[in-house]
C-alpha cells in the first residue's frame, strides 16, 4: 500500500472487469441536451448512478455518429448494461447484445427484440388528456405542433390527440413540424398561427415546443389562453415559470429512472426473462395557458 501511494497507483476498473463478471459500469446513450427534459433526465440518472456506487459512461448519439455507435461503445467497455435514450437500435445489434449478455433498456420507445426492455410515457394517454382538456374548455379548431413523426413518442402523442379529437366529432386541422431549436420552432408556430385556419387549441409534443409557440402567439398579439390555448408535454421546470405558467402533461423523470434501474436489476437476476415494457402514466398539470371553462361560461360568470 505504501508503494502504491508513492507511485500514485490506482487500480483499473476496466482491467478488473476483464477478469470479473461485472465492471460496475452502465452506458447511457444520449443525443443533444438542447431539450430541458433530456438535461433533467441526465442529471437525475447520473445522481441515481452515484447513489448506487455505479459508474456512468456517457455515449453520444448525434447525426455525425454512425448508427448504434453508443451501443458498440458499451460493448467495447464491457458495460454491465446500456440505456439508450437517443439514436437507433437495429435488430442485428440487439441480437449482438443478447449474445454478449448485455442488458438493453430503451428510454422513450419500444423495440420488439429479445432482451430489450423499454420505459416510456403513456404517450397516447397524454395526447388524449390534452385533447379532452382543450375540447372541454371550448376549443374546436385543434392543432398539433411536433416533430413530424420523427420520433416514436411524437407519433404516439399525435395519435392519442387525434383519436380523442375524432371521438368528439372534431379533427386536427393542422400538424406543424418544428426543429429542435427555438428559432425554428418560433417560425413554425408563427406560420401555424397566421394560416387560413388559425387554431384555438394547440397541443405541443414537448414543453420545449410549447414555450416558443406561446412567444409566437404573444408576438402576433394573440391572447393566451383567451384566443388560443396551449398544452405542452413533460412538465420541465421552466414550464412553471411565471412568464409562461404552461399547462402540460407531467412525465415524472424520477419514475423513469427508477423503472430503468429496476429493469436492469431484474435482467441481472433473470437474463432470459421475457421483455418488459413499462409505460408511465402522465398527469395533467393545469396552469394559465388554457381556459378554465368554455368562453360563454366565462362571459356569463
């Protein structure tokens, strides 16, 4: 021990993993942290890892990286498990993980492949809740602002929203597409709100889309919620800021992380068990970007 201290020696955990069954390392594959929910998820997940005494390897999934690069990185470093919150997972690589004994957890989508578990929101249920609130408070011209179906969650949220609209005898009059930066979202929202059929109820697939949409409405002189009601998704901290007070669907990030870790531990205990998909219920948080009642009731009161 004295010699090790003089030499500033520290044992290599990766080398130890080569001769042991575990490296005490979990790989998290993430994309850009531009969305506040992604940053909140990373912070919550890393704190949970620290509390377990587990080390976290962060792998990037960006447009400049080849598909599945984060997954392959997890294999290269002999991680105990990999959590994929961004990027892709092909059936071929999922099979490679199963053969290597690497548990795979998808955060935000589902893949029907052996050994791959999933944790995600009840996206359709959240979309339905958003539509029902807007309709209940008098909105009749509904629109959706999302990613144009670019993500699994976006497609499900729109599907739930559109289905609830149809059930009420309405249809979604427009489906705007926004990019991941605020400027592009502001422009898409402006185009939506100045179109021939301006909506009076807008559901946004994420709070990061809803906030620029509110700013666009205000820039056009539209009252929120008097002329247009806006609902978001995720309930990130800035949704509650006094300047926005956004009505949104709460997707509890702490529950997401807890379920991911539970699935990892379950897979450690029973590597051959069937796949499990955990859908987390969303809860409507009503603030001031939606009306409390239909306009005629407001006027009468």
